[in-house]
C-alpha cells in the first residue's frame, strides 16, 4: 500500500464527498472513499 499525504483542502473535499454520498444512501460514502483508495493504490 502506498503512503498518500493530503492537503487540508483535499481532506475537506473528501469529507464533503463522503457526507454528500452518505446523504444519498447510508454506506455510499464509505463506498466512494474505498473506490478512491482502490484507484490510488493501483
């Protein structure tokens, strides 16, 4: 697994994305973040 550092602005963007998707459907925020991590790790 790679080590990835995020800027504070990027962290806020990821939190906002997680909250957005969680409002649509519970668990979808985690799915979104997991998909991003999978893409970055490949």
